[in-house]
C-alpha cells in the first residue's frame, strides 16, 4: 500500500508534537535504505540490547534513561541534535528517511512519543548512516535495538 501525502503530513505533525524540528531536507546518500533498517529491528532473529518489562515500576523512566544511554554510546545525534528517522506507520520504500532535529537530543524520548501518539515506537539513524537505534514494543516488553552498519 502506497503512502499518501496525508500520511507523511500526519507523521511530520506527530514528530513536531514531540518537540522535534524539521530542518531543510538535504539529500541522504550512501546510507542504508529505510527498509533495510526496518528488517534489522523487526527480524525474527533480532535480540534487543535492552529489554524492559512494560509492567515494571517506572518502565517509561527506565526506557527514557536507556534510550539516552544507548543513543549517546552509538553517537546517534549530530552536534546540532540531528538524526534521520523512519516512520513505522508509512511505507519506508515510499518515504525513506526524514531529517529531524531534536533539541533535547533524545531526553525523555519515549515519554514524548507516548504523549504524542500513544506508542514509543521509534526508528533513528545517525546522519552518516552508520548507527541505528530503535524502540519497539514486543509483547509485554519495550525493546531498544542498536545496530552498527
């Protein structure tokens, strides 16, 4: 199913509601395709770097903390807080990567995503295309998956 312009506009609105900014888009060359990244984090053999029970006390606080820790270790954010994101709700082959700037550099990302849309699901790639970090919801757990290309 193809992604409509409305789907993309809704996704951009969702991202900006989390406090992210949409800078001018520059061509992204030499980076992995968005579909490749989705297969890495959604593959049947994937193992999370971090798994947090959704039923544990302060699971969101823990998810926020571990995302910040993992994204910093992976050097995910540029010096200006820019990353590339892919929408799990649109067809990645149609939309690909969107450059965003997160002034908070991942601080409280899961809480901001849940407040905006009800889910912390998030897929991000460093500007150079070398580092991938994702948050997913798997059964009763939150997963953080990191991958280096």
